[in-house]
């Protein structure tokens, strides 16, 4: 979903002495897995004007110019006393430097890890910084006595939430956000945002579910009317439901009986982005991830995670031709702690050379570890295709762990219920989808017509399918109905295992549909569909889609039908 609207800043009072400035991009900002739905995003900043003035979370350099222009038209920057930062990344440095030039009197407010990152990002060891811990407050006057809640996780070890008891607004930074852009400031009709919030959680929060549960406990002590999020609509109307959902989603992760330790360091954010994509692939396959940023983790934390995990994945940047010291330390813990019958994986990014990735791979191979996917080497910043490959590699890794566990457990015969469910017959189809440079496909037999007007259908998509990424609301796909007699070849092709990022359409005759998705020219018929809704159903998503166009390709053909013996497997 794209838009040609220019970037802008939406400014609105939201509470007593409090204003939001929403820097809006109607298209996807950059290559990261949580932006994959391509619905744009907002970078939300806030200004509280008591006797003293605090500016919360200025946006990254994408918005520096338009944000400062909007801010200065309405407020005197030289009267700002504090800039409060929920987390610090290099992307924010340009905006913060520009603010400092106009308003050198400001004092920054952040967590202790944030202060270290901030002084490094701004290359100023003498920067005026107030470090806030759990019991610290900041009095802006007019009853705006701000309180601070550290909510660190491996991806954002410096994350800090801010609470204003005067307005009962909780400034949540990365928590409770969503990447979508629109005119709504608050979440009226909040149910329509839930799919986007769930996807955002799955990408950013699920690998840190244990830390998210801890954060939720800390935040539950505060009476809150609004979550002032870092991205997307502010949460007012769906606040209780979203909080409950975060608890449920986190519980789903922490209660999984199979887990992967994902260990990484990241110099410029690229290796962390790869780790995020791999983690997304693992969690969507029903395996938990314990994400560990070894730049901030204690050795005992790494050792504990490795001991309880069924497998591990380790990733590193290359700095000066070497792996960073924290990665070398983590590798030493792996080699001394982890049995070589556990599945392993290696990934990394680099600028000019990738010695660190080779070093990790060689050490683990020499120690006799089996690899769950081919080692991933990415030069410079990853793109969409690379991230798709990483996500599929993570899914393959998780499926290999589940398969090994299933082999070790005793085979249980199908129950009478499973045998009965298996007798539900479905037409054999191939769902094909394409978005930008990413394409995918899957064999589908759980398909049913859902309505006459508008013509619509439902199709069940397993959560661990690669094509699942392309079946969110607003996405388009083609449903190709296979023909009895020639369906076996296509069925065999789309049932075979594909490598991460591998082209599903090699040696298959296709044409492009009007909606841009591949059509199988040997199919009996096809339909061009748009996803309008989806519902979580156990280990599948049930996709409801309207049919925009369709064609019968063979008037004499008969639909191929799939018969199963059990409802517990394909």
C-alpha cells in the first residue's frame, strides 16, 4: 500500500499543557522487517509545557527539517529545558545536533545506557545529561512531576518510559506502537489497528517476551489514560485490550517448550536487523526466541539461555577484520557449554570484508555442530529480499528443531476426531503473491467460497508459511485452482522444500495478473483477490479476501480435490 503524499507533521493538543507532533511518512521508511506491511509510519514526538518545558522523543533524520520547521512555528525552541529520550540510535543524532545548535541550553534526559549511547552518537563526552533510574522524578511545574520507568530489552537496552501523573499519560517509546500512517491521532475504532499492532509485536517484541512481561509488570503500577506511543495512533480507547493482548502474546512465547538462543552484536544496526528477521521466522513457526545482545548481556545470562535452548544462532559484524570482543566471549561460552548435538546457525553483516562470519562458521564446524541454515553473509545494509531470506532461514531452523523433537517422541496414532476432520475435502489450489521484489507461493486446500456479494473466499494459511508475510489486510494475491489430471506436477513442485529466499516459480509457466501476482498458466482457473480481514485460528491465519477479477482457463477441466486420512497433518 503506497501513497504519493509528501511527508508532513501533524500537530495537535492532546491533554493539559501537552502537544503531539506526528512526523508522518505515507510510504515505508526503510528496510526493516517490522515495516514489511508497507503502510507508512509516524514518528511521534511530544511537548509538555509546565513552568519548564520538556520535548519528548524528537524523530530521526528522515524528518529533521520538517519537524524543526513545524516545532519552531509554534514553540520557542530556546525556551525548551529538557529533551527526554526513550531510546537513542544513530538515526536520531542529526535531529538532536540540529536542536542543540538552536537551543544549546537544553539538558538531555535518558537512562544510563542511553547516556552512553547519546554521548557517543553526538561525539560529545561533556553533554549535559540527567540520568534517570526507577525512582527518579523531574518536576516541570504545574503538577507535571514526571516519573521514569526503565524497560530495557536486548534490542533497546536503553529504553525508558515516562509517566506524567498530571495527565495520566504514559510515554511508551517502542511499546504498544504500530507502523501505519493516517489522519487519526487516537485509536477510535481500535479493533481495525489490532492486526498492525500484532504484527509490530511479533517483529519487535516477541524475541524479548520475557523482558516485555517484566516491563508490563512495572507499568501496571501506574494509572494510565493514554499510551503515547512512539509510532502510530496513540492508544486511548483500546488501552485495556491492548495491554491484555501484550500479556497474552508474551505468555504464548514464554510458554513454548522449544526455544532458540539468538546471540548477536551490532555495530551499526545492520546485524541487529538481520537478527530481528531471523527471530521473526523462528517465532512464526511456533518456537520461542531468547534474544541476547552480548554487548550488554552478562556471561551468566548467555550461558543460562544456551543451556535451556534447543538450538542457537550467533551473529556478528566485522570490525577491523575481526569479530567484536563480546562475540568472541559469547563464542567461548558456546564452545564450553553447548553440546554439539544442538543445532547451530551463523549470520552477520559487514562493509568490506566478512572475516567475523567466517571465523564463527569455521569454529563451530570444527567443533562438530550441525547448521540449521546456510551461513548468512550480508554486505552493507540489508534489503527486502535479504530480510525475506533471513525470515525463511529462521523458519527452516525452527522447523528442523520441531522435526527432531517429533522424531524423538513416540509416534501417536491419529485419534478418531482427527480421522473425521481429515475427511473434509478441499479443492487443490496454489496461492501466489508478489509485493515489490518479494514473491512467494504455497499449495492450499483449505479454501472455501465465503460470500456471493461481494464475491469472496477464505483460505487458511499456516503461520510458518513464507507467503504468510504477503497475506495481511490490503495485500493482493492470486488463487490458482488446479486441474485434475495435470495437478500432480504442480502439486509436487509447490510441496517440495525451498531454500530461504529461493524463487518458487523457476520452471513453472506463469503470467502476470492485473494485480501484479503470478498466474499459473496450467491452472484450471484463477482469481485475483484482495485481503480484507484475517483471523487467528490456532496454528493458521484464516484469510478473508474479496475477488476482484477471475478467469476460467479450461472450460472442459475438472477441479483437483485433495483427500486426507487425518486432520492432524497435511
